[in-house]
C-alpha cells in the first residue's frame, strides 16, 4: 500500500524544526527513522500533510558520558545503543533492552527518540530508563527543558511534549554504587514481537541487606510505570515472603490492557512471575 502524498520538510537546526512544528500544528509530525510512522501512514491509520525530517540536523546521534552520567541523542539508532561499548559497560541492562526491540533490521534504522516519543504502552527501553532515573530533554523554539521519564508518559500515545517541542536527548545519571540492573522481556507470540510485558529492576545490596530496590514495567498499563512504595524492601533481606509482598504491591498499581498478547488476568499472573524472577536473580 502506498503512502498518501505529503511534503517532506528538511530543517537544518532543532530551532527550525520546532518552528515548523508550530507553523503546521496538527498537520505535521517529526520523522526520525520512520520505522513506525511510515507503516502507520501506509496503513492509512494516520496521515500528516507535512513530515519534518530530523536526518539533516547534525549532533543528534551522540552517545557520550561525563561526570553527570550518560547522554544519548534522539537520532542515535537503537542498534548503536545496543552495541555501544560505553552503554554496555555502564548500563548493560539498557543495551539489553534496546537489543530486544523488533529485529536487527529495525534497530539499524529506528531511533532512540522515535521509539520513546511514540509512547506505546509496550515499549522495551522505558522500564530500564525508569529504574535508572533518566530524564528526557525536550527542545522547543526558544528553550529546552528536562522532564523525568516517570513524568514524560501521560497515557497511550500521550506524552509531556508541548506544541513545537521535539525529544532531543536522553540523560541518564550514574547508577547507585554497587547496584545491579536487569531487563526481562516476555513475548508471548514471538521473540521479535511487542512484549506481553517488560520488567526492569535495580537492586543494591550491602551485606545481604537491600539498600535500594526499583522496578519499572511496560505492557501492564496505558503507559510505562515506575512502581511506587518499594521502600518497604529497604534494610530487609530478599526473602520469598518479601517477594510476595512486592508482587502484591505491583498488582495494585498495574492495570493491564487485554490484547492479542494476553488477557488482563494473564498479564497480572505473568507480572507476578517476572517481577519476582528479576529481583530474585539480582539478589543472588
């Protein structure tokens, strides 16, 4: 199926791109890798008379580190994050999450910014970015602002992006000293499919006692979630009874959407299994 005619706009700067977004309003969308948007337009699910191409804007594909942590440009490909020695060394769970998106052909083209801004409830990277306390940098025509990723998602396909703003960068602070992280994806149909659910976990232990526990999930609500109330595990040992309590806490906060990958009941059961599995593995 062909794509209806549209005008491709090629700005040279983020400011120019933002101004074009403001000018054309709801008739325009940003296109990065295009792996999702092109399919949706071919299917006639969405249509925009103007697409604003970010490929011509230099400096948006960086993966760098400094004293404040890791910085990933919105135009960095998913494959670049997956294979980056810097990411794999500092945040291996993040490289793993990006490596589980679709297949390698998709990841060679699809971008970090496009994936996150799409705001599907089943995305792979957000659970890990949530437990790492990442911030999303949004660039507008006059200024930029950083939004904690836990506040970025407002609902299915809804984000904190304001008119004229473009997701330009992801900032990830250093992980707590001595912590370990993990991402588990459960795909109920095929390994290359959207996840039925994804679980990111961070555990920091000292002398067998839990100092820090964070859990992020996707596929279990209309947006990725950072589970609240996990302070209950602080200064405790990771026991089966504590894992039961954590699983009940997760169950109270999620609201799974029934789809082809599982019913609400099934996703709740799998959430219990995979949250417990992730924490148990990190606590070994």
